[in-house]
């Protein structure tokens, strides 16, 4: 039966059928052969709508879209360059930090490369960095930030796992806290590599200017409180995550539409439509995937997989190594949202049986997905960067490989030092 379902999904994928239709067809076939009523699919969609975390998802998605349509990226670049540009390899550090922050809010690395690439790449080359290094840095930095709040993939992971009722409850603020140290580790390791790689270069340094620093703060004054507000609201326990998201939407809409006036009221409708199209597509896939998850749980597929894996993999360490390899390959083939809804329901029960906490697993999953974005041969960021910078894919392969190895080392540390993700539980 499982082989038949897998064949059906592959066949429909080759025919260009939408992902939700592939999953729905497989679900209906599984229910039909198991004599399960199809009304369970509608019940899963209804149950998804009642998920407490769900409201934050479309709201933060809208925030990401409206920020990407404004000149927020330019203001953030000027601000970080004013404060960190004087440091050795200051612009490289600025690039890493600004890309991570921007991706955290937009939830999409491709948007970061498109929005910031045209600003960062020429600036890096002008400062004296080699072109290949600059290409690798910008392409790699585009996927940083998926572990920082208010990361949409983290929210989606939390929704999926909570729907599975596995007995290990956790909150969205806990997921956000879990991602902080791993994200910082990745940024620091890449910054150290940038410093080492450029140690012999005669880089153009930007002296610290109090006047420029004050001017950059004034320019971004309305956007600077946003991360602080979100952090205090989520981690301080003053507001529910949905309330934080709603307040953020109201604030950022007022700032970008009425204060900066970079998005016209007429254009705001388009931003809403585009963001909700993305949200609607993901929720449709998620709803039918949860129904499919019910089928595979009832069919005890995760338990059969666990028994098979346990018969061949006798240690948690070996399991985690194989999991990382699998996720790296997966990240190069699937986009992060498809990977979340299809693979997470399968691997979470298995990982729990090996003693891996679901919060730690979520961090491992997204850390690998970050690398998968630029893993040859089909990493999404490679193609986006190729189009954005008019460079060949092979050139981008060579440019990103050193950064990929650095981040792989970071993933190994994150995987085998669970304290980085679970420090708040001790």
C-alpha cells in the first residue's frame, strides 16, 4: 500500500499536479483502502483552524511581505554599516546580521537575496572583498535567520507537531528561544571565517561617524522598536503570540503606509493578496497533510519505520548523523514549507523514540534546511542568486562551498550539543 501511495505521488509530481492535490489523492486512496470515512479530511481542516498558534502565521507572513515591499532593507543596511562598518571585516559582519534579521521577518531566503543582494554585493566588492567570496557570502546569508523569531517556518513546525498529540507539549515562545543560540552560533562561525579569509586583504574601512550613526538611527527610528517589541511581547509573557502578531501588523502598516509613505494604500491591497495567497496555499497543503498524517499513524507507518531503523541503527548518535544527511538532501530538493508538511510527521515520532526532544529536532530540521537552500545541485538560493547576479550556477557552487562546510560544522555542534536548543528547560 505504501509503495502504491509513493508511486502515485511521484507520478502526479511528474505530471505537474499541485502538491496539495498529490497529498489529497494519496490520503483519499489510503482512507478508501482502510475503509475510513472521507469526512475526516474536513475534520482535520476544522481542527487546524482551532490551533492557537495558527493566527500568528498569516499575520507574520503579511509583516514579511510589507517589509520586503518597502525600503526597510536599505535603512537597516545603513544603520548596521554605520555602527559596525569600522570593525575589521565590518561589512561582512553587517551582511550576515542584516540578512539574518531580514530573513527572520520575511521567512523566505529568496526575498532576502533579491532585496539585499543588489545593495550588498557591490558594496562588498568595493570594500576590497574578492568577488567569489562576496557571492558566496551573500548567497549563504540569504538563508540565515530561519531560527530567529518571528520565523514563519518555526511557527509552522510548532503547528504541525502540536497537531500530532505526541505527549510532549511546548509553546511557540519556547521554540523561538530554542533557535536563538544556534542562529547566533551560525552567524559567529561565518563571521570568523570571513575574518580569516580576508586577513591579508587591504579592505576599505569606514571610520565611525557619530553624525552618520545618529542619522541612520533617525532614519530607521520607526522600525527599530519592532524587534524589541516582539521580543518583550513573546518572551516576557505579556501578550499571546497571536496578540503580538496582530499588534505588529497594525504598527508596521501604519509606519510603512502613513509615516514613511513607501507603500500606497492602493498598493497595500496587492501586498495583502500576495501574502494571503502564499498563506492559503500552505494552509491547504497543511490541512490535507494532517489528514494524511492520521492515515500513516493509524497504519503504524512511523512505528514500522522506527523498528526497521532500530534494527539497522542501534545508537542515537548514528541516527542523528543519518538524519542530518537525509535533511541536507531533502533541503536541496524541496522548498522548506513542503518539507515541513510532508517529512516532519514521519520523522518526529521516530526521533522521539531515539530520545530526541521535539524542540531540538525542530532546530536540527531548520538548521539543515538553511544549508539545503544552497546545496548543489538544486539548492533554491543558487538559482535565485544566479538570476539576480547574472552568474553561472557552477560559479555559485564554487563560491558557496566553503560557507556550506562551515555551516555543516555548525549543524553538527547544534545536533550533538542539545543544550544550545534546550537551555531554557534546565
